[in-house]
C-alpha cells in the first residue's frame, strides 16, 4: 500500500515476519493507537461491542460517567472493511512519521495528541461529530504535510503532487467516495493548522518562544527528572581553590 502514496523502504530484522517487523518498528504511541483501532473494529465486527458504546457524547461522559468514550471516539473508524484499511494505513504512516521526527522521547508527540484530542472533544458537540478518529488523523496528516513541503507524492499512481496538497486530495477523495462534505477532516485540518502555526511559524517571529511545547512536568512523565549537573562544577571549583595550598 506504500505505493499508493509514494514509496517507503527499509530492511527488516532477520527472523521476523513482515507484519511483526512492521508492528515493532512503529514508535510507541503510533503502535498502540493502531493496535487499539484494529482491535476495536474487530470487537464490533464480532458483535462483542457496538458503535453506540464508543461514540463521544457530553451527556454520556459527564452525566452518566462513561469516561471510556473520551478515548474510544478516536479509535473507531468503522467495521472491518477496505475503508478501515485505508484509515489504518494513513493513521500509522503519518502518525509514525511525525512521532519519529519528534525525537526518541514520546513526550512531544503525546503532547500533540493531547492538544488535538482536547480541542476536538470541545468542538465535537458543536459540529455533531460523534466519532473523532478521522479528524485526529487529518490533523496529523496536515502537520506532516506542512513540515515536508518538498516531498512529492503520488495518489493511486495517477495524481502526482507535493505534500502540502495531501490533506485536500484526501478530502476530495472522501467527498467522491462518500458523497458528503468531510467536515471531520476539515475540522482536523483547522486543528492541525493551529498547532503548525504556533509550533513552526510563530517561534522564529517571536524570539524562539514556543507556546505549544510540552511543559516540564509533562516531559518528566516520559523522560524522568534530568540529572543534577550543578554539583560537579561546584566541587571542581572547591578543588581548584584548595589546590594552591597543597604542598
């Protein structure tokens, strides 16, 4: 499926099946989001749970205390189908690329996910969007596309374009496929643009200020407390001061 939007390559570890290799090469946030998405669709397909238990509803969450809906609304893309396969492909591909570009620690990427999910949950009742997985995925696709303006992609081997056009190509494809305006994807693009502006455009214009960077307490959750480097210079200064008196 990588051929659908340009190529991706890479050798694998010896002794691993391709699917296993693909799974373990994904960074942690993308890996578990993809896994949960497939698992939820499988459970719905087997009639173990229903979509009515998964969508976000302000009343269901905050009146009936069904807090799992805050998460499951981002995990359900529909039953097992070709449409789900497309969603999982785009989710893992662009989520993975963004997470890998955020560094070894998941702190920055998880903070981006927290920002996007929070904004989308606020907007959901206003725009009547019970399921928010497509909107969140569109946010990540938009951010990646803006950060890679020179990357050339081909859609279905027919249309060649640069990365910034990717969200709009996907919207047009969704419009043709479903016959309705993809308001969830439009909302995702808006949320993604706000992040992109304050993370990439705003800092160079305001002395490097980055208002959407994760706070220190959030980074400590993933990276731990940074080592105390102040003691060594102080001890060295004491030793240097005492050295002339020796002998």
